[in-house]
């Protein structure tokens, strides 16, 4: 992670609100609307937050994981990559990136035990 945000690649690659809110063409084919996409993203964020509470991760890791998820779905569709798999994966990667490591099997254990990523649209 860069010491200065303004010189980091994150700042240079920052997305506009219009780019983040666009519904992917494959999702449109499946009948997802802008409102459906918002609901899925909210559920994904809640899944990450709940899972992080069980695993006892810092808030910074949660914020990074949510950012990763939203960046994935600016380029890929929800029909290509299942949000129930992407959300915990982003949490695991964010824990590695923020140097707050957690074992993958612990994330999977809590994911199965509490079924916190069951999304409903």
C-alpha cells in the first residue's frame, strides 16, 4: 500500500459514480435492473461486514473488501461471478492486503456455520 494516497495507483484509477452504477449488459439480459444491482451490492456489503465480525477483522479490512467487490462488478457481471463466492473471497484478499491475515479455512468455517452470505433479491 502506498504511503501517500494522492500518488497511489488507487487514486489514479478511481472510478466515477456513473461507472460504478452501470448495469452490465449480461445482467440486463437476465432481467436485473439498477435497483436489483443496488440491493445485491448492499447484501454483499452486509455479508462481508457480518463475516468480518465473526472472524474478528478490523473495519479497514471490511472497507477494503467492499471496495474490491464493487471494483470486480464494474467489469464483470453478477451472472458470471456469484456474489456469494466473490464476497468472502474479497474479504480474504483484503485481510491479506491490509496485513490482518486470517486463515482461509476460518473464513469458510464461519461462512458455512452462520450462512451469512445467503443473498435474496
